[in-house]
C-alpha cells in the first residue's frame, strides 16, 4: 500500500530534482498537494479502479440503488446472479438499463423478487486521494502528472528571478524552462496512461443511458 509521502520520496522528488525537506521552489507540503491533485485527476482522465457489488431483486420496482462499493463511480454493466447450495453463477445480463439518478438505475424488464437472485453491478470508482489503493504500475504515472502540476503551479509565481525563488544561480528555474517541463511531464503522463488496463470502459450507449 502506497501513500502520498511515498510517492513524493520515491518518484516526485527525483522528477523535480529536489531533495526532501527543500523549501524552494516547492515544499514537501506543496509536493504532496500536487500528488493528491494528480490522483484525483486520474478519474477525470479516464482511469479508475474496478469495483462490483450486489443488490437483491425486487418485483415492486424497476429502480435500484447502486451498491455502496460503486458509490461515486460509474456502472459499466449489470448481471443477474443466482445462488444455490452456496454457489453463485450468472444466469442473465441486464441489457436495458439507464441511470435514474446519480445513485440509482432503472432496469427493464422488472425482475421477480427471489431470495436466490441478485443483480451484480460492475463498474469503476476513483482511486483514493491518499494513494492507498493505487496499483504499483501507476505510482510513477501519478507522480509524472504531479510533476507537471508542480511546474504549472510554479509558473503562477515565477518571474525568472533568482531572488524570488531563493535558490543559488545554478538551480534557478526560469519561466520558459518551467513551461517546457510542465508540458514534458504532462506528455509523459499521457503516454504512460495510453491503453492501461485501468482505463474506464462502459457498456454500449443504449445501456448506460448517458
């Protein structure tokens, strides 16, 4: 299990060519904020964690509340499972469903209430902003995004001044360099994400309704 601090010390410090506890041009706290922002950005950029959960069937309504395991995420498909003798197996798939609200879906046709039946929801949820559930293969990728964000933050403060940064002449990062490095790390991040197995995928458009 990784943490924001481990992502900083293992990857980001190296990408930014900084030493731990440096005060300029980024503090440890500012680096941590860039990493947390990068972890949040993964979701917006199409990367998420697979998740699933079940709800009991009900003939009284075609509206079902999305399982807690998928709260805040997106549903990709819904299957019908039956449990008998302690063994669960898929017996069908909901091909006609749509979002009813942010936390509910409407499934058609209506399904009979049966204690042996359950609807299993599959989908994706965002990775935790703490990095605790981030796969090892995405640790360096998130840090690349954080590096791009860190240089982007620096641009808002920078006027190509050695005095403003409080660094010796050999370590000053000028404005144009910061622009280039921000773009460089963002490109590295995009390239690393291309085709990753954590890329969110959803059911056909008619099925998920959005």
